[in-house]
């Protein structure tokens, strides 16, 4: 395991360098709509990581956001799950507040997770039974704060359309935050900065964060307590045990 962790860290470092040196030469295209973007850098980083994984473990399966690898029939065996750039819109417009995410699952069980905030040089990583780290330092387990004691991360569409009564839930918190980057929202829970995150996510958006959150005793699931499927985009809830239970109670079923 230790050897694999070292390999993954070196791939991520190299990928981060590639991103930093390619921000001047972006080719941007639309996917499903004008705010759903992909760039040449997303594709290049995905291809770079896939090549590294294949030469390290030719047997491993790969699930990754951009074209070519975004479907798997099952999670049997070792599966690497990649989001080459999480927060592409932030990457294009802000040049920051994005991350690279990579997770390792063994037959559906999350083993390792990596969330790399490239521009801040912060790598959140760890895994089942090994703890959670920010760069070289072990992170303390976040306190089990309630909804009224902390900040709530939300997806802007869900909040804007008041889906599932999310605005009333937000009003019970200390305040609402929308980072536009699922990885950094989940890292905010790991740091104890946010108490929960409500969103609509694909497997590569939550795979890495989930491993780290679970290691810290945080709770994650589909919006109404269903297990995450890892095979489609779905509503998502993660939080401290206390905030998770309160939010689950307050969510309105009818959307
Ligand atoms: P992405 O940048 O990798 O696509 C904010 O929109 C967050 O939701 C980002 O982490 C974004 O990841 C994710 N997201 C997932 N599916 C999305 C979609 N269809 N359109 C926009 N954002 C999406
Ligand atoms: Ca995307
Ligand atoms: Ca993403
Ligand atoms: Ca992405």
C-alpha cells in the first residue's frame, strides 16, 4: 500500500505541474450546456493519469469523468476513480479553486483517496485504517458539530431552486457556502470548516472524498439515505453524524 501511495503522490505532483504550466493555452468546449465545460487540460491530465495507472497496474480498471472511461459495468477488483480537474468552471474563470481527485477502490470498498488543491499546494489524502493527512501532517478528526453550529456547503442549482427545502435547511445553519468544486467542499468537512455538503454528483466527484470522510467517521449517502451507486449522477449528502441526521430529517421528499 505504501508503495502505491508514493506512486500516486508523484503522479499527482507531476499532473499539478502540467496544469500550472498549461493555463495560458486553454482550448475550451461545451459538454451538456454552456456552463458544463471541458478543456484540453482536463483531457490531457486524465490521459496522463490513465497511462501512469496502466503502467503501474495493467489489471486495474479505471473510471474517469472525460470521454473514454466514464462507464464501468461493475466495481469488481481494483478500480481507480479519477476526476482530472474537479471544478473546471473555476479552473477556466478563476484559475484556482479546483482540484485533481483520485481514489482506489477494491471490489467496491474505498481504500485510498486523494484530493489535490493544485494552486494552494494542499494534498488531502489517506485511506481506510491509515488516517487522513494534509500534505505530511495527520489531520485531527473534525468535531461532531450540529447543523446550527457550522457552515453548510451546497450546490448552487439546488439552492437556487430551493430543491428539497434546502433553503430552510440552510437557514438553520450558521451560513451557506458554494465553492463550485465538490472536492474542496468535501475537504472543508474534513478540515472541520463545514458541517455538511448537499449536491448532485457523479462517482468521480465523491469517490476520493468519501474514503477520507468515512475514515473520519463522517456519514455519506444518496440524499434520502440510499447507498451511493457509483454508476450515475445522483443527489448526495455528506456531513458530521449529527448534522447529517438533522438534515436527513429536514429534507422535503417532493423536490
Ligand atoms: P466538474 O467541474 O468536474 O464537472 C460544481 O458544479 C461541482 O459539481 C463541481 O465539482 C463539478 O465537477 C460538479 N459537477 C458534476 N456534474 C456536473 C455537471 N453536469 N455540470 C456542472 N458541474 C458538475
Ligand atoms: Ca465536468
Ligand atoms: Ca467533478
Ligand atoms: Ca472534472
